């Protein structure tokens, strides 16, 4: 696995692999953030990498960005928007590490608003969103 090749690499080199790498290398860095030794070495330096992946339209990068590192390091605001991006992009919410413990009233409101818009447009509401719609704020 490419991610394990990054164990012990200096933070600037790990970040450079993401910055200058192709999609496979970017995925490797994002998956590497789940390795405790790598995440601890990077501390919060990889937040811009996660945020960059979340801005893409590549579902693989978005999903890979939402591992334990994102749970630990993303602001609540950024985390909420990442979850909503998953809903918009049909990425299963099961890939979002730490989702149940980071749900807050604002995220529930955002999900409820999204579901209401979908319903008003006659579109289906994603099944994995339903559980959160019944959660009291």
C-alpha cells in the first residue's frame, strides 16, 4: 500500500506528494493520514490537503479525505460542509469517520433543509440521510 511508504517521511515531503502527485498519489496521502504515526507527525499541517480534496469533484478523493484525520482536525464548520458534500455527491455517509459523534444541531438543520429541497423538487432523499433527519437537534 502506497500510504505505508510515507511512514517516517518528513511532513514537507508528505505534503509535496499530495501537492504535486497524481490522483493515486493524492489518495495515498489521504489514506496515510489514517496511520497514527503519519497523522501525529503532520499535526494540523495536512488540514489544507484535506480541504483541497474536499473541493474536488472526485468522489474517491472526497471519501478518502473524511477519515480519522478529518474527524480530529477539521473545524465543525468545515466538517458540516464536507458531510453535506457527500450527500450532494451521493457518497455514502458511512465513509465519514466520526460522523455520529460530530453531528450537531446545525448539521441536522442543514440535512433537513437539503431533504426538504429534494422533496419539494420531487427527488428522492438519500436513504442514509434519513437516520439523521429523525435526530432531535
